[in-house]
C-alpha cells in the first residue's frame, strides 16, 4: 500500500469514528432531554401515599474511585411489587447518562426493600446489580459491577 493510500484510509477511519462519537452523543443527549421532561412532569404531580412512585433526587458515589455526582430518578409501577426506576446521573459535572432498572420490591412496616440489575453496556461498565431500601421520603441503594461499586442516596424533591 502506498503512503498516500494509508493516509487516506486513516482519514476515513477518523471520519467514521467522529461520526460514531457524534451519533452516540446525540443519542445520549436525546435520552437526557426526554428524562428531564419526564422528571419535571413527575415533580409537578402529587405524590401517591405510601409509594416509591414519582421523582427523586440526590447523589451517587463510587466507593472504588471516589467519583460522585448528581442523581435524579423517576420511579413508575410496572406490575405487582415491581417498579421501573429511570436514573439520570451526572459525571464530572458535564457528562450526563440515563439508564433504567427493574426493581423487585417487598414492603414491610412502611419500608421497601428492593433489588435489581441492568446491563449498561461495555462503555458504562457492563452489568450492574442494585440492592437497597426506601421509605416514602428516603432512597438508599448500593450498586456493584465488575469494575465499580458505590451507592445512591436520594430524597423527594
């Protein structure tokens, strides 16, 4: 292969990589925009009594790296004792990431105990497992993946 052909191939690869990165950022931004609207709508609705349903906000903390950031969630019922928690986390004050997890819960004496797992993809660290507890006003969850572990701590807005 001639030298100018190698340069052309490298330029094409860089162009495709740039397009892929811009596309991925666009998808993430779209997901974050939809989440923001969903959270804003949930925050304007009255909270159901004795329920996890609705908006939450607080922080996430990595106990492995020390990284931390803002965290919001919208929790919706799915069926029986299952809820879908959709999270929006901020990393380094500028990067935002959304993901969802199905939480299987049990309720005892006004306290919800839950667990769930979600595959966030290789870029975000793969499969995460969650377990924790919540009341009507406080939410605490530990998370663990192959490369990280920490916790979420949230309250009602």
